[in-house]
């Protein structure tokens, strides 16, 4: 039932080639493609010249009859065009009018950017996935990968039964001043990963009451300068853990909130991956 379209691909090695990639997925018929999205194995190809594996980011429609979800997935970085894209993409629904589609008006329509945003939405709106994966994501061990010498600091990997997520770790913008050596960088990244493990869009350990308190922090300007509430939490948590005196002086209210967070039972443990082992096996 899925539809494919041919794309022109350019590899980092300079090679150009074509490949067919999915633009429409009907989950009731394409369950294996839904699993591929959840696991991160969707729309991959291999460069015929250098054999590098490439994940192709393209726009596609995700349709779920059971949960009445009609989701256009756009590329990351296209958020600024949200209103324009929503209007134009919804007009394209007519091309699927005869594709086993009844009561199109009953669908809940969404526009998201990137595979991770789609998975985040599904964990909230797909009832079976929310029930099954919610528990697994919170109990399965998270894997922390830190590169203190690399431009990319590392990742925190979360896994459920089918869902696989890789969340980037980040250094503060002024890290060259705040984190002068490898030991300081590693301490920050370990604390940042801990913050991500506690509160992320896929499986947060903050309950409704704590989320309400955290939202009030944002309303008071506590998230200024951060991409979103999850980035704010991880960055502020790392600051809290690495220099508690200075953090308390600058953020007394957030310090009190974090003291409450420390009392939460975080069932998902974090285990470190050795970067050398990953490179050797990758």
C-alpha cells in the first residue's frame, strides 16, 4: 500500500545516484514500515561509490486508521515554513482519496519535523504504542556515549520494545571558558545526559504536578535562550550538578525545584558506552 518516489542523492564523497524512498505509509497495511520508523531504520540507502550508509530525509505522509492520525512528516529545519507547509500539504490529501479512505474528516491532522518528532507524537497519540512502549522506555537501560575530544559531544540512547531514540548531548555555548579540560567536559556531559534521562519528550519522569511547576519556571523566563523545555532542563541540570553554589546563587527557585526532582525514583538507569568499542564495532 505504501508509495515510493525517486530521489536524486548526493553523497559526501561526491557521488550522485538515484533511489526510491517512501512518501506514503498506511500503517494498517505497512506495519513493517511503521516498525522501521520506530527503530530508526526507515529510508536508508548505501552509496554505490564509497558504501557509506545514508539516511534520506524527505517529506512523507504517515496514515494510521486505527488512531485516526494523518501526519505529514517534513524535514528538520523546515519549521519556519510551518504555516505554509500545513496548508499546501493538506491540499495534497486529494491524491489519496480513493486509497481505502473513508471519513477523511475524522482524522486528526498534524505536521511534524523529522522522524524524532513523529515518534514523540506517536508515543502520545497511538494508544497501543503509548501503553506498550511507555513502560519499556522507562525501565530499559539508557546507553550514554561521550566524546570529550570530538566536535559532537555524544549521545544518550533510549530503547523500548521497538522504539529506538538517540538524543544528542550538548555543551554550553561558553564551554571553552566554563570547561577548560577533558575532565570538566566529561563531568558536564555526564550530568547533561542525566538531565536528558530524567526529562525528555519521549519518556519524562516528571509527573503532572512537577510538569506544571516546570512550566511555571518557563513562564517566568527560566527557559530563555534554550531551544525548548527539554534542552533547558538538561542544560540547567548540568549546571546544577557541576557547580551547585553558583547555580544556587543565580537560580534559587530552580535549585529548589531540582531538589524535589532528586527525590523522584528514576527507574531507567544509565550505562556508559566506550567510544573506542563503538568505533571498533561500527
